[in-house]
């Protein structure tokens, strides 16, 4: 019976980020947090595998803030156990540090057959933690998985790329990063939520998993600025007496700008 | 001390040419050499062609192991090359394969990686500053590196292709022991895509969640055919409503049309 670890990010809800109109800076501190979208797909897939083959689903997150609410939600969706590695120092961690923290936490959890991650986070859509984690743990990885089938200890998965899909066979233990197409995450029922309140939710410190101060103090990259993008618009207003005339004027303006041929 | 080389790689050779032009600019600024890493199966002619595009060196390996496009053989070459030379900057084409390769390479080299960078600068200390879009398009982040090599991926159509020049690059043939992939490709299915690749389209008419019915896309198609363009949709229409198989945006097709409606 597979032991499945799902890594999630307690991420900023990007649809609710506001911009300070004076400084063009993003007010990320005020934006609400949630489980990153693709990570919900990873969790859903883990629960589906468990329903079919049995086993255990453990949700893991490395977070600067307390992510208990999101982890309770994960438990309501069907995870058996949730663990957060929480430390304010994680705020400035890059994907290298996050993947090292997750690897150490996974070693403390013990053995595993499958690790599932989202293809990337909604915040940065960088897609580094999954591949980096696989390298640190030394396990095979398949990224952008849109379909899975498990038989014994062999996965047959479909991987969605730009111009094709690959069907890939790989043995466990394995790390898969999943796309949004793989499933539709369930909405927990009231019963699920009540059951989740009795499940185990652990908070570990960096010391608990043996991460030393210097390991987290030296990220590989540093974000020096985040601002709202400046989109220069020419603000040309096309007017006319009739729709036909407006259309003609629009075409004239586009020809003038050189975007369409005259 | 002279700066290390700037390396450029993509399994997509067109994309290699695009990144080479930006690689040239950065290498000139750092007064160092620009190298392209060309790996594949039966691609000697392509490598010779790329050698004529204002690049100093080509690290070249032709091997059937690259045919399945799996990541491990590429990683073997990069790790061997990185052990012999100390590159300053590694630019990799941002396809999904490239994004995975870059992240795994960065993990092995304990290096920083910026995915999908669309602009580069060199600061006064000679370190790279990369710009990328974050928070679902709400922000542009400027990111700097704390160590070398400095790795970044570059999306298609970000930079103009390098132009041919009189300079002829040295082609250095590599003989590296390649790791076997841990994944086995059993089938490759072509994606259900429209006749025209939307990335190449000069005119894109894009619809979003405000479009009430799938039938309303007939209007989009009509406008697209008049303007000689291509219809695109946002991710919710493709994924949640399943009206289309591909979408435009950060996680989908990156377009760079002259007209976008």
C-alpha cells in the first residue's frame, strides 16, 4: 500500500492582490492565503490513489506563517495527516532552501512511495521545488503529469508538453508534478470537515528536522523589487458617426501605427 | 580575472538562436566568451549552421541517447562541462522540458535559477539581474543572484533570433558518459492543436470568462479570419469549461502578436 507525501504551498491568492497606486508596489502582505491551485490537484490525485489502493496520504508544507487553516482543509479533502514546518525565517527562502527543508522533513517522516507536487505555484509559476526536491532526494521525477495509472510499483503517466503528450513508465519511489487537467479537486462535505478536526496536524520547527541557521541564511537568489508592470497605452480613442465610419477610422489608425498592412 | 563563459542551450534549435542573441549581448558586456551547447541525434548540420551565428564556441554531442528528449543525458553533459569550466551564466530555453532541466541542474549545482526571464541586466558588480512576471501577471520581479553559475530560462519569442555573421565558432565535440534516463517513454502523442501555431500568429483574438456561450466564438473566428489571425482563450475556458484544448497565458501558450484583442 503506497505511502504518499503531498507537498503544498500556502500561497498568496493572486486573484486578490492589490496594488498601491502611488508606489506601484504590490500589497502582498494584505492578500489572503490559500492552498496553491495545482497543489490541490496533487492532493486530490493522492486521495484518489489512496481510495483505489489503500495506503496513507501525508501533507507537508514549509511556511513562514501558520498554515493550520489550509492544512485542516487538506485533511478535510482526505489527507490522513498534515505537517507544517513553520518559521518566520522561511519568508526569505528561495526554492533551493524550500526543497532542502522539505527533503529533511520527508526524511523525518520516514519512507515513501510517491511524492506529489503541483506543477508550479500560483504565486510565481516557477516550478522549481518539485524538480529540485527530486534531485535532493535522488528519486526519479516526471513533470507536468496530466494522467496517472498505477500498477504494482509501476506508474504509467501522461505528461503534457507544448506540442505533444508523452506516455512514460516509471517505478516508485517517484516524484510527480501534476497539472490542473489531471482532476477536479473535491469540495469537502460537512462530515469531512468534522472528521478532519480529529486528524493529526503537527507543527515542526527547523531545529526539529535538523535544518541549521546558516542553511537558511544563504539563498541562491534574492528578489530586489516587485512592482506592478507598466503597460504603456497610447490612449487613442476612435470615434465616428456610424459603426462603419468607426471601423474605417480604426483601420486607418492601425495602418498609421504600422500594425496592419495598408 | 576574466569572467566565465555564457552558455546557451535549448533542445529547440530555433529557440537556441533566439537566446544566442541575448547571450551575445551579456557576454560582450562581461567581456567573455559565448558558447552554445548543442545536443541531439543526427544534428551535425544544425550545429554547423548555429556556429555561423556570432557565437565563440559550440559544445557539441551527437548521440542516440538524446533522441527521447529525457532529462538525464542532458544533465550528464551539463555536469561534466560545469566541472571543467566555470560558467558565469547559463541560459536555457523555457519549454516545459527546459524548465525541468534548469531546475534539476540548479539543484545539482546548488545554484540560483530564474524561470521565464524576459529581461536581463548586469549590475556594477558584474552580477546578473533578471526580470520575470509574478503573482499571476500582477507584478514584475527583479531578481539578483548570490552565487555563480547564474541560471535562467528564457521563453520563446522573447528575443530576436541571432543573425548570421562571418565569425565561425569552434565546434568542440564532447565525449561524455551519459546517464540512462530513469523514465521510459512508451508513446508520444501529438497534441490536438489548431492548424496554425498560436505562438506564431501575428494577430490574436482572445476570449475570456466574459464570453457566455461557446457559440459566441463564431464572432471571434469571423474577426480572426478577416484580420488573418488566430483565436485564443484564457485558461478557465480551456480547462474549466473544456471548450478548447489550449490556452494563452503564463502557464499556456506565450504569444507575441502585433495585434492582440
